[in-house]
């Protein structure tokens, strides 16, 4: 399932985007707000289920409007369908207790 994705985040207060790579059970990426993602996933039942750790080396603001201090880390569980679809719509994740809707756009297979 490995892939490189453009991700678009939409929360009640703001929107943002970034990119994530899922390959060989690992997650890596970044977003326009200075966030860095790392984590892991497993494929089972036609889905990729995992956890991304979002860190802010210099501090920043989440798409939900919450400010985070330098070095903050936020655990984000995810569960997305896998397959040959270019666009995966309608997923949502919990970021520090708030819902964030995510559109995953596959750019390339890895």
C-alpha cells in the first residue's frame, strides 16, 4: 500500500495541508504549520491503521486553533482504506481532543 500523499486538514477554525509518506510500516511527513510527523502503521482488512506523532520543534498552532509549545508531541491515530484510489475522502482524526477532517490525495506509490 505504500504511498506518498498530499493531505488537506480541515477543522472548525482553520485549514492546512502537508505531505505524508506511508511505506514499510512507517509514517513520515510535514505540514505547512511547521509540524513534523513520524509513526507507524499496519495493513489489515483492507485498511492502514496506525499512529502518527505530530511534533513541533519550534512550537506552533494546530489547525484546531490550539497553541503548542516548542517540543510538543501529539499522538494522532488514523485508519484509512487502502487500494488504488487516487483520492481517499471522508476520513477524520482526533487531534488533541478535537475532530479534524482529512482528505488524502495519493501522489505516488512507494
